[in-house]
C-alpha cells in the first residue's frame, strides 16, 4: 500500500478549517473509506499526490480535462491570456469567439450566456423557462443531478446519493413541491406526470446521458418522447449537457440522439479545466434575458478571459475529425477489459460508455435508472476502489459517478489499469 502520510496530515488539518476537510462532499471519500490523496500536480493521464505517489487518473477534474492534465496548448493559451490581464468585468473578443464555436457545434444554441458553474447554468435556465412560460413547475428525473440549486435537490444523484441525503435541509417545502420527479428512462411515468401537471410545467430538465447515478444511457425513444411531450403541452425541454457537452461528441448528446432541446446547459469541457459554464438555446428564448428582456441574471466573473482562453484552446483540438472515435475506442477497450476480467473472477459487473465517458456497476443487469443503480453492490465497489487506488488507479470515489478518459490516456495506461483490475477482482472473490 502506498504511503500517504502527507495526505493524512493535510486532511487532518483541512478538517479543522474546511467543512469535512473538502470543498465538495464526494471528495471526502466517505463512500469508499480511507483518506483522499491530496493532489500536487498532473501531467497527461497521471496525477501525483503530496506524498509523491502517481495515479492514472479517470476523474479528470470530473470531466473537464478531456485533453489530459497540463496540455501544452491550453497552458500556452493561458500564458498569453494572463499577460493581457486576469479579469475585466467587461466584454472581450474571446468570449465572442468561443460562443461562436459553441453555436456552430450545437445548432440548437443560437444564443448563449456564459456563467461560472454548471449549477449557475441550470439554475438560470430554469428561471428563464419559468419566465418565458409563466409556469412554475419543473419535471426532473430521479438520480439526475443538476447542481445544488433548491429546485433540483429533490431525488438528486451524485454526492447527494453518495451521502444518503435524499433531500437537503434548507430547501423550503414550497420550492421542493414545484419539482415533479419520475424515473429516468420511464417515458410512461413522464407521460402520466404531464397528464396531471402538463399545463403547469415550465420545463423538463434531463441529463441526456445520466452521469450522476453512474453512467446510464437513455433507452431508445426516451429523449424523443420527452421532446414530443414538451411540444404537446407547451413546455420547454432543457438538456443538461454540463457533463456530456463536448465530452461524448462534437455537438454533444443532442447530436448523437438527434433530439433538439429548447435550452442547453454546458460546462466542464468548455472551460478547459477552469471555471466556466453556459446556457443557451433558441434566439427568441434567450432574448428574454436582460438586457434584452425582463428575466434577470448576471455574474461578475462570467466570461472570464482566462477560462475563455482555456476553453477555446480545448475546443480547437476537439473539432478535429476522429477525436471522439479515439476517446470512445479507449472507453470500449477499458470497459470490455474490466468486464472480461470480472467475469473471469466470477464477479458480476456491467459497464456503459459513450464518447469519453464511462461507468460500471457491480451487478448482473444493465442499469436503466436510479433504483437499479442503487441495487449495485456498494460494499464491493468500495473494496474495489481501495484496491485500485493502492495500485495507482484513481477512480471516482463513488459508485454514483461516471468516469472519464482523455486524449492523453495511452495503451500503456490501459494495460496498467487492467492489470490492476485483474488483481483487484481476485481480491474481491
């Protein structure tokens, strides 16, 4: 087992001054046990902790680092940007350039507004939907996490599920009551919700590929059916592509599944590893935002020039033909290798992947919703995670989180990962 004395010392100090010793709950390793490594640096597909231990990283800052750590093109763009200034609170040409690139990649996004986090993007998109439709209710799906705004902390996945908190204290019942939830991938349940609440539903918000109950793909017809229900009842369809946007395809999940949302939320990859997110959609909808319209939203650091520079450099690489084929091929070989080795050890395991995003569950049946995800063997996952971490493989410390690969992951990294998995599965028997 690798020595992590320095990380243990830092974690002890952190718990005195930071809540739980971390700045985001899942980082505390409560779902898997042990001490989280404190990361000192990253290069390519690997990160190094404060004790000098190296890990092949399948978290990638939870998705943004699709080019890998310390990519030279991103670093070069950042060096140039910092020489011009770090923040202006005023328009720059770089936010126009990246907005144009996003709009060209996603035809449904005719106009957009930059913000600083995925939570800001989804929260603002919901306000816009309510403002445009004059309706209050929202339909979301169990296990889909759309950030920590009050309206979304109802049946959420991600860290909320990991810590076993179904609904957060501090969310007024009056607000929670406006959120309707049904199972992911259950179009019949969504249809029943529309029949009861349809004329009051401002919008439906969905992760087109769920990434916060693990990686769960939509069943055929689910997303298309939501589009048709929204059209029938006059509700807006919001795709939360904070995770999937520019991660699973150039053009996001909406391109893969050929379903056009009214509004799209983006984040992670578009900031190239720096804090940046956006929401956008049809021109007539976005023109309802101030200063064009009455729906208000603002942000001091929105469109920050450093984040815009990193995001633009990242998107320039991703628009090259073949990039997403390369990412998906890696995920295919990784997931196939994990399944093969688990089977050889008589360990039940199912996997899912799309583009540069993947996940796995310790169970026999394909997972289609949050209830099925919770049926996975959590104890076995925690033991597997500890074994892999000890072998230098850094996985998300929760069974309810997707994993990510980058263009920096190599054949050698894959072989090293699968070798570690072989031993980890052997230990689980």
